[in-house]
């Protein structure tokens, strides 16, 4: 089902009919910018009551298997979702470096292991150099390192440029890559991206699913989610944000988080 990128809500009836034709469908959803709004302090995000209610409905639908795929570490996702929700979902953290299927322990993807020591070294260097920069928030994770500059003043523009240049130099020296995200620079293992969520899911569930009996639905708002869309080229991919459709591999879009929640609410009733 490969269509030109168009509004998912305007095509909701055909999408519901199509998804309902499968025995099961898998949802892979980004977190920040897709399910929750960005905050100046990344640790202050919260699910809205409506989002919590809809995710709860989805968790009770046996036809749907849901994965949250995020740049955040899994322990953060568990905190923000709460135990009541997180225990029902598969979780993929640090852009695919961490994997936790329902009722299982966290697994670190082998491809990320070669980069862990380099990332720790980069953390130390960057913190020492920029620790006194107003508006910089350092996000330490086991398998990546991010600097959120959403709170930085315009007067710190040079510091932001210096930070990016420093990360680009590390990219040349170590097995890491720079993600230039929405007011965030993040260093991650070179060979890791969110497509690992789909690959791990196929490996996990393939013995229990008949061929052509399931489909994947991916939803996300930023450049890292394009790796999900590319891996899911024969499925349904929904880009969040109509202002960022240029070059996307999605076949549908939603304008904002409110539309995401409305969309998820409608498909949560598929049986």
C-alpha cells in the first residue's frame, strides 16, 4: 500500500478497513513530538490525559502490538509512560540501541557496544568545555549523549556552533555519528538507527505470525524516524508535521500531536 503522502485523518476510513484486513498490526511510535509536546526541560514532558486514555485503549486491543521507539533511554520511557502502560508495550530506547520486549529485560544491541567507551569520553570532554553555557542541558544515556539547547539565548549562537563543530570532529575520530535534531545535538553509535526496532520485532514475533497476516504502522516527527519509514517501505508510515514533508519516506501525514491522538483513538477500535 504505497500512496502519495496525504492526510491520514482524511483517509481514516480506508486505513481502518485496510488495517482491519490483517490478523495483527504493529504500531511503532516516536515519543517526543509525536505523543508528547516538547518542553524546554526535556524531563518535564508528560502524557496528556487524552493520550494516556488512548494508549490504554490500544494496550487492551489484542489485534495491536505497540512499540515506542525513542531517542530517550528505556528507563525514562518507563517513567513517563508509567508502569501501567509501559508493561504492555515493547520499548526501544536510544534510537534503537536498547530493546525491551514485554515481560523481558533490557537488551543492548551488539552494534552499539563498540561505541560505548567513545561516547563516555565525548561526554566528559563536552561537559568540561560547555558546562557553564547558559541554556545547555546535558542528557547522559548509556548508549548516547545529547545536548539540548532549547533554552539557550540568541547570544549563545556562537557556543551552539562551537558545540556542533566539536561533535563533527568526534564523528571523524570515533565510531559515532551526530544527529542534528530539533534543538538537540546527539552523538549515537555509528551503525545504530531506529530501524533496529522493526528488525528486532520481526525476529521476536516471526514464529507466531503467518506470512502476510500482519502489517507495520510507523509514526514519527523527525529525521530519525525516516529510518523506520525506509525499513517499513511496504507498510504505513505517518509523518507528524505537515511543514516537514519534503523528502519524507512517509505515505501519510498528520499535522500535529492532537491529530496523532485522534488518529490513534480511531484505530484503537479496530477488531
